[in-house]
C-alpha cells in the first residue's frame, strides 16, 4: 500500500525559473527570475504589462502574430494591438530574442524565441541552463552585449548541444505539453505537462492563463471555455462526454414524419390502385396481340427491303460514279477549250507583231542598199563622217566669214589629198623607187611599216649610207612576246608589230586611193556649193544653211534606221521561234480536247442507260416506303412490345390493315389505363414523377410497375416504420438525459471550485464564488423536455422539434453538428459578500478585487489542468497589484503559494508594504544600458538588480 511519503516521492516538479528579454519589449538585456514571488515597479508606459504579457509568446504554442488580437490579446488603453505593432514591439530587430529557463525532472533547459520574416517567430529548445548560453547574448564581465550576438551563433550552439530548432506547431505542442512519463529523452523539453494534450486542453490552458489579464471586469470572457474544457477532460471515457447530436435527430424526425405520411396515403388509396391494376391487365393483353401483328408485318417488310435495298444502293453508286466521271471530263474539256482560245489569241497577236517587224526591217535594208558598194558598217561610217562635215558647214554658215574660211580649208584639203593621191599612184606604179623598194631587209620594212604604214608610199632615192642608217635604226627595235615593239628593250605600248606584205600593201594602196579620190569628189562638190552660195546674194547662204540642216536630219534618220537593222533581225528571229512553239502547243491542246470530247460522249451514253435502271428500282422502293409509313403510323399511336417473329409473308395490304386495326384497339385500352394511373397519381405521389406531366407509353408502364412494388411492400414497410419510430424515441430519450446530466455535472463542477474558494479568507470578502449563468435557450429546452411524454411507437409533437431545431441552429457546431459544454454556459462572473454590510456583490468592482479573485481562480484551475503526479511552479500574473489593500494582497499571495505557484506582479508606484509582502522586487526604470543596440530597448534588469529582505539568492 502506498503511503503519503511514497506519493510525494513520485511527484514530478516543473518550474519556470527565468524570463529573459534581449532587445525586446523595451528591454536591452533583462534576466528576470520567475521561481519566487516578484514585484515590478515602474511608471506608466515603462513596459510592466508588456513584460508580463510577453510570457504568452513563450507559453502558447504558436509561431506567428497572425490573428494577434484573438490569439494573444495584447491590450492597451486604445484596445487590442494588431500583428504589426506586436511584432515590431517584441521582435524589433533580427537580434531580438525572448527566452525562458525551465526546470523539469530531467534538468534545466532553455526555450528561446527568435524573429522570422512574415510576422513569424521560431523556437530553439536547448538542453542547458541559461547560464551556459548567456555569453551568446551578454558579456557579463564587461556589462555589454556579446560581440557577435545573432541567430547564426545561437543556431550553431543549439546544433552542437543536441538541441532542437522548430516552428512547427504540432511539434511545439508535443515538446511543451506531453508528459512523456517514463521517457526521459522525450520529456527533457516539457514545459507544462497537461492531463490531455489535444487542442481543447491547450486552449483551456490559454484561456486560464488569459484570466490574469482580464482584471478590469468580473464578467470574464476566457473562463467559460476553460472550465468547459477542464470539465470534459476530467471525465473518464469518451462515451461520458457531451456528445448529443440533435441536428441528426431533428433530421431523422423530419424523415420519419414524412415516411409516416407517405405510408398512410398508400394505405388509404389501395382501392384506387386495385382498379388501375385491372385496367392495366386489359391494356397489356391488347398490346401483346398488336405487337405480334406488328412485328410479323415489320419482318416481312424488312425481308423485301433487304433484297431491293442493296440493289438500289449499288445502282445509285454506279450512277453517281458515272456522273462524277462526266463532271470531271466536262471540267477537263472546259479547261482545254479555254487553253486553246488563249493559245490561238497569243499566236495571232505574235504573228501580227512579226509581220509589222518584217515590213520595218525590209524598209531599213532598202535604205541601206541605196548606198552602193558599201556594207552596213561602211554606210554608218560614211554617214557619221558626212554628218560631221554637215555640222561643220552649218557652223560655218552661222559664223561671220565662216564660209570663206570653210572654202579655203576645203580647197587646201583637196590640194593635199590630190598630192597624196599622186604620191600613192607613183608608189603604186614604181615600187622600186619607194623606200621599201630600195631596202633589202624585211625586218627594216616591217619595223617602219609598224611605226607608220605611210612609209610604204614614200618615193625618194636613198644613198647607201641612208639605207645603212635606216637598217641600223631598225635593228634597235625588236618584237616582244606580246606582239608589241621594243626599243632598246623598252616596250612601246602603242606600237603593234605588223609584218610588211607588198601585195597586200598594193591592194591597200589601191583602196586608199579610191577612198581619197571619193573624198576629193565630195570636197569638190562642197566647194562648188559654197562658191555658189557666196556668189549669190545673202539669201544664198541661208538656203545653203537650210539645205544642210535638212540634209543632216535626213542623214541622222538614215543612220538610226540602218543602225537598228541587227536588233530588228533579232526580234524577228525570236518572234519566229515563239510562234513555232505556240503552234506546237496549240496542236497538242486541240488534240487533247478532241480526245476528252470523245470520252464525254461515251460516258453520257452509259449514264443514260444506268439511270433508267436506277429509276425502276426507286419506284419499287417507294412502294416499300408506303407500307413502312403504315407501320410508322401505328407505332406513332401505340408502341409495340418487343416480340420475336421467325417467319415473314408476302407483302399484301391485308397484312398491314390488321396492324392498323389492332393499334386502334390498343389505343383505347391505353387511354383507360392512363386515366386510371392519373387518378392514382393525384392521390399517391411517387418521388421523381410529377403528377401534372403527360406520361408516354413506356414511362406510364414504369410508373405502374412502381405502384405495384409499393403496394406489395406496404405491409413490411409499415412494420419497419413502427420499429424505426421506436428506436428514434429511445435515442431522443437518451439525448435528453445527457443534457440534464450535462447541466448537473457543470453545476457540480462549479460548486467544487466554489467550495475551494470559500476556504480562503480575503480581508473584508467572504462567500466568494463563481456565479454560473446557464444559456437561456438551454434552460428553456430543459423545461420543455420535462413536459414531453415519449411514447414508444408515437412520434413527439412537432413543436418540440421546432424548439430543439432553433437551439441547435444557434449553439451547435456547424462542422460536427454537436453541442459542446462551453455552449451550455452563458457567462461566469464573480460573486462575494462584504463583511461590513453583508451586501452581496454581483457586479463589476475595482480592479484590485477582481485581481484578487482572479488570482485565486487561476491557482485553482491550473492545479486541475495538470496530472496529479505533477508539481507545477508557474508565475501567476497579477497586473496593477497596488489596487489591492494589504490584507487582500497577503491573501492573494498565500492562495497562490498554497498551490505551489509564484506571484508575478506589477504596479506603477513603489510600495514598501508590497515589497514586504512579496519579499522580492525590482525597479524597471532604474536600470538601463549605456549603448542600446535597438532603439527604445534600453532596460537592463539582471538578477543582481532584484532587491529582497535578507539574502538575494538570485544574484549568485
């Protein structure tokens, strides 16, 4: 048997020993002890409340400031702070940290919060005391920040010491709140072991802890949810927890009511159903006879169509093919005919052009032939020279004295030409007297001839010395490889070596003489014209000028026409070639066109023959369609059943007349059947079928089949429905009992807390208790339940379910459709009696009174949140403690201390009496760093700064 001492030995101690702010909440570096009572003094806006509230960031398993107003409820005079302000206050800089040292059965460890982006923060769990990591933040010897303060060194230290870095909420919950009793390695980071570690239990802790900050109103917001969760945690089995799913029961009642009405309607209208069933049988018999006749006629028709159909299809295919073939040939004929017309037009156009060009060429050649004994090039050269002379003569006519000068030049030139002719004729007649005739060296002749062909016609006697000089000079010239003449190895660029040929030279002299004589004749004619013009009056010169100008225009025209002869000849040849090609192409096109037209005639003949055959088959097919329409008309009135017929008969009118007769009889029976079903539908509705809609033959048979099934199952359905009502009523009865028990259990639980509270004496207050107000609709529902008589086989009154539905709509969880214990509670506030007057106080009073009672409630609820084997020492937050009188303060401290907790309080004004009662205190605004790292973060509270009566154990 265990003794009290054994139980004490099995206790596990969990103590929050230190709170550390680094560049956070107005603190530069502050290390505040938590495991003993502590009062903090400081003026307004120094950061007392913020320093207290910052513990929520450590103790709540969160990782971001999102929904900060509901998650942390950091409050100020202006209301709740949002995520932006809260994040910037507690994590103002990447070097901002918030830490807590915890002592648990496995030793001391630290939890360090650090800043992350996006209004988030992460956690380090380090399995060492804060004394071993202090150097990462603060240099104790120098009294200043560590040189390399930052996340990187901390992260390395944590990794080296087998710590954990995480921002995963699930993991944080497991590390902080799981007891892990018997698992030393897993429990090394446990901060606060809870009886349950589900979300509801953790929310209960958060709501309880939040009570410390709700000192201004005794109508507390966090308390109902906390107590509800604690109450459900304390129940031993899931089946004992409040689990009433009234939404489901309300829905079930609605379904049972509807089912009851449906079954009663079926029962009341059974005679109408029996009548419809008889008419249905008559209709089915008539339909069967009609169906056999129809399928016999249909199969006969199908057989004959199977024979004629393929024939017609084959013939249509053949005719279509011939039509397509003829269309193709027609297109080819059209294309070839267009091509032939285009080619004929092009040929005729080119032939006309060729004729015009030939006529023009003939005229130009005739004009050239007028210049006798000359080829085309010679004529052009002659005309060029002649036109140049005309231009000069025209210019002379226009100049004063120009004709006289012209006349003198022409006479002088004629004399020169006559002298040259005379010399040439002498050389031609007596070669031996020429220079070349006296030279024996052919090289010397060729050299002189190359230098100037005129040497060949010079007639003069040469002495031996002169001949020798000429030959010596000739020897100085040689022939280069490129045919040019070298003089003393110097190339004469413009002198080509030409061998002298006496016979050729004679021929050339003769030609030259003829040319010069012709030129002399022209000069003589010109001289004659000029003399005539000069001998006449002034008009004679003008006439000569006009004649020369006209002659120049005519000569230029002749020159242009004669010069164009080669181009015209080329055009004529080119046109002739093109015409020959066009003639060949046109012949090919005409041959192809003739062949295509021949094929068109052949295809047309074949198409006419096959089309006649097709028309005969179509006529046969029209007769088959007539019989088919007879059957279609019958089906349109009455659809036959599927009946197999193995034979077929010849196509006769009587076969199809029988079908028509039977169809009409079936229609009459069908109308009777349809009217009977409609009458039944008006009384008995079927799901999925609207009574006012017109039903066809298939759907009305399906509807009747459904009615037959319904009435066959009706006895069984009535018995089943009776059993379901019985089960439903039993379920409702159990749920109602559960609601009654829930209220009783809640009242009992509150009474238990009140009993514990009443054991404490607080100065002038007595009979302190939590006043529970149950949800008004819940109380009304319980009153209504008491008035209900739940029969085994009769459904409850509908008004009861309406009442239940309204309550469920307002207070049941929309996701689970269930009622939680917190929904039963409307409010919980404090109630006490003043000893002096005996007055019972139920309304909100001073913050001090509320703080006193809240501290009591906090200590009581926290002790119920943890398992029995856990001894928890956690600071109880009491803000604005100076509003309490001395006796209340002593009572509050005693109550908190009796549960093993420490008080962590704040007040703006220093109080010696409070220092005496609490025992330890610190002045927040008296200790600052000289060089803060972060603006507005300057407080520097160290353990040595904590003052006390007697020895300060934290300063060590």
